[in-house]
């Protein structure tokens, strides 16, 4: 139960670049309504969208033209593109909040988009911000018998129930969590070969134990029925200097902007949620019992139209699109592996890099032969490049936090002024 003696401003944030975004947004807004939150007096839903037009060759209207019936359920919508953030950063420079050469530490790629959403939410006095990916849907799938069983999930309501007394909440994922296709092992690529490859590129989400389990299910992760039925909340413990979170199905408490940490990823890499995980030693992080279905290969868009399959198909590496999706994911993972090791295991960093390189030298030729493309050999080149630049990326990681702290101190001061001005309004008790 959560109560607060003033209006609650909730934000849902999307860092997106897909045309399917509108359908996903519609689903979550109706999820908000169905949970009963839309009728709660004093609880306001805001939508924040940072969009990338280059990702799938989209245009602004693919994101900005929201149907009126949805707008009626929303308090405000904030659309954020690169030009708007450049203007905001110029304003911060003009106000002497940051220096001109510090604006580049606001982030790149996905980190830039997520930080833009964070910044906009804090600036507009949003209390709790829920990040959602444009390929994850508020539903869970289980399979304890011959057919798949589906259930709706109150994603937004679950986060709001638990976020007030903590810093971060994040939920669970099912479906096609990572873009690793189903592998039929043979004499070209054995299970042991693939295990070594996964161990080389692995991170907090992708590791051999989890992948082996998923492989046995045809590449699908099914929801844990215990999580669905017990409603147990777990505090996330620190492991190797990380409190692991996910980038979507994630809620951040913004009521104290000075506690909010920024996202970061090395240029051209992913892992912005992982690097945030390394900054949370002094933060309380809870894992809350709500699932989202991750459509990692964008093959189940019809789920949002009410078509629920009895069986989830294997995603096999039998098309150029699937293979290329897997390849790009591998490149993204290996690009951030050096920095993650440098932050979390600096005392054994060089030894770990040498071991990873050796594993790749052995396994990549077999990976190339199995998938029928030499592109995968680029992975070892990417490892070498990001290893050579790890100190530079580490300095950028630290500078991003330093610059972000200056920005949040500024926003915090403005927020307090705004709250004081709002105190004359009649207070009311709001319960969720």
C-alpha cells in the first residue's frame, strides 16, 4: 500500500526507434486503465518518448501522432529528440550549470536517450519513472503442460506499489529475452563450443547456465509460476560491485534527484543498464513480481492484438535476418565487456581479457562455419578495440556521473522551488 499527501506524477519512458511503438504504448495505457489507476484522483500518468529516426528509418509522426482516446488517459506527453536535448544542454551551459565541453558526457546511443528521459522527467517534477522497452509487453507466458498459458500483468501498478520506500524496482522477463536463436548442435558447432563462446561474451544477463536452460525450451524463457502466485518481493544483493537490473520493466524513484544516477554505454555499445547497476551500492533495489514478455525477434507483434499462440515457436538460425540480429547483439555485448570487467574486476582485468580472447580464437571459426558468414570474426577485432580504449571509456564513465551530478543538483533546487510554490494547493490522501 502506498500513500502520499499530494498528487503523484507517474511517468512511463520509452527509448524507441520502431514503428510498432504506438501499439506498445496503447497497450500500456490501457494496462494503466484496466488496473484502476486511471480512476485514482490525484494520480497522473505522463508519457516520455525519446525517439531515434535512424534506427528503422522512421519519421516523427510515427511517434507523435497518438490517438485522442489515449491522450484522454494521459496528463502530459513529452517527445524528445536529439535537437531538443541539444537545446536543453545549451541552456544548461548558458546557466553555468555545466561547461560547454561537458555536454558531451550526457551520453551516446541508448544511454543518451535514457538520460534524456530521466532529465525531462526530473525537470517536470515526475515522481516515479517506469522505463519500458518497445518490444516488451505486459503479459506472462508459462508452460507446465503441453500448451502455453498466458496471463496479463499489472506492470505499472506493481512498480508503484513498491517504489515509494525504495530507490529502484525492476521486474521479470519472459519470452525471447535475448536475441540468441535456437541452436541445433552438430559436428560443426558442438554444445561445448557454444558454451565457450557464450562464456567469452557473457554478461550479467547472458551466461551459459541461463542459455542452456533456454535452449532446452527451444530458445524461450517461461515465467516462473512461483513468482506469479506468491507475490514475493526480493531485495537485489550486490554481486561483483553490481546490483543487476534490466533496462525495461524498471522503475526509478525521482523524488530525490540527487540520488538518481545516469546511464552510460561505451560509444557504439549497449549495456547502459549494466553500467547503471555498478553505481547502486548505496541504493536499495527491489525485484518485484511482475513479468513482461520480451519479443526479442519482433515476431509476436500480434500478441497485442489478442492473438495468443498455444505454442511458442523455435527461433532458428535459418534466415539472414535472424543471424544478423544475433551477430549485432554479440558485437554489442563484446563492446561493453572490457569496461564492465575493468569496473568490477580491475585486479584480474588483463588476465580475464587474455582468457576471453583465447576462447574467441578457438570458437569463432566454428561459429562462422555454423552460421555461414565470416562476419562473426569481427567480434575479436571489437574486443581488441574496446580493450585498447578501456581507460578512455572508464574516464568517460566517471565524467558522466560527475556532470550528471551537477545537472541533478540544479534540477533538485528548481524542483524544491516548484514544490514550495505548490504547497498552497489543498492536500489530499492518495492510496494505491
